[in-house]
C-alpha cells in the first residue's frame, strides 16, 4: 500500500466496516491490495473432531453375473404409505379397504387404524405399492373434508389401534 497511515491502521486493531470503506476509498480504486492485514493467521478447520471414533464407511459392490449356478434373493417391491384422517369415528378398517379396492385392484394393501388424538375423528395408515400410490394420493378418491398426505417414517406399534391385510 502506498499510504503509511493506512498500513499503520490495518496492523493495529480490527476495523469497523465504515473505517474499511473509508480506507478503501482513500486508496487507488484499481489497487488489488486486500483490506485484511498480512499478519492474519487463519486456522484451517480440523479434519477430525477430538474423540471421534467413527469407523470409515466400506464400499459396497453388487454382483452382475447372470449365468451363475447360484441366484440372489429378488428385491422386495417398493411400498409407500398414506396417512388418512378426519374420517367419521365409526369408520372401520373394512370400510377403508373397500374404498382402496375400488381404486387399486391389482395388489394387496395393508390398512391400519391409528389411535386418534381426539375421539371426534378416525385416522388410518394405508400401505400400497409405489406404482399404485399415485392413484390413492388423489383428492377425488377421498371424501369431502378428509385430510390425507404421504406418511413418512415408520409406524410405531403404540399408535396402532387395529389392522387388517387385504389379500386380493
């Protein structure tokens, strides 16, 4: 830097934003000099935390040989679940399965009645294949005023009131 007063100001103490703007304005606008002092020692972040005992993740490989004498287990079909609520408290699992079967007829569905927060409505968990989930996740399927959304996570056993498996 060309100005000794500017160099002295930068090496003394941290500067406010306004002071830095004033110093920058007083310098030549085309100067590529940084406003940070040259004596600043930046610490690089630690790669490992102290006490970190995680094991390294091992890579997984999948076989591709189709002409082998042994075979692998077929993959389970992907399933998705729907949470349905605000139905009349007298609604039963067979009633909901009847509605589900009218929309999805090519598979077995699992319907579970959940413990509701309030006794004024009934809630259900409906599990179907991922292929037919879009047909169930439609407002035209469910009654007026019914609340439904995709169910995320796992169904806890303490939330289950009753269940039924529909085999088509």
